[in-house]
C-alpha cells in the first residue's frame, strides 16, 4: 500500500514535499513509530500536514497516533484522519479533543478518502 500512495504522490509532483511512512501495528493494534527514524526523515524540519490512514483495528488503535506524532509537528499543523465517520474513529476524535495543543475543527466529508489524481487537462 505504501508504494501505491508513493506513486500517487509522485504523479502529483509532491515527492519533494511529502514523506510517506509505513508504521507497523503493535499486538494491541496501535501504530508503532520509531522516533529516531522520524528525526532522520524530517531532519531539522517539522511536519506541516499529516494524514492518518491505515487498517481498521481495535477500538482505540489510532488513539495514540496523533499524540505520538505531535512532538514532530509545527504549531498549527493540519492533520486528517481517514474514515473519520466510523464509530471507532469518532471515539478517537473525542479523545483527541481533550489533549492540550490538539484541536478538532470538524469532519470534512470528501468521500472514502483522498483522491490524489492530478487534475485533468
């Protein structure tokens, strides 16, 4: 799946601006991030924009994702959670609203997910 996303990013000409990360799931169904890998990938930069997507897992599987990534983000980073209408994701969004420095603006329906195809000319 990572290769599919990277190909879409490339077709849109965003290679220099986008870093696609694959994060394996723990036994509890949480994404596992290697902070050293994040630091190496970002260098002195911090993330401006995050899309959280991946397989559906246990009730709170994505709950630790944004808090784990927050130290690697600039203030005001925009983030998006795919499949945000599912009950599990709505529960995660409610949890995130209680965290300092994280604001949930709302849910923006854009279909199943992001359509990264370049515009037709």
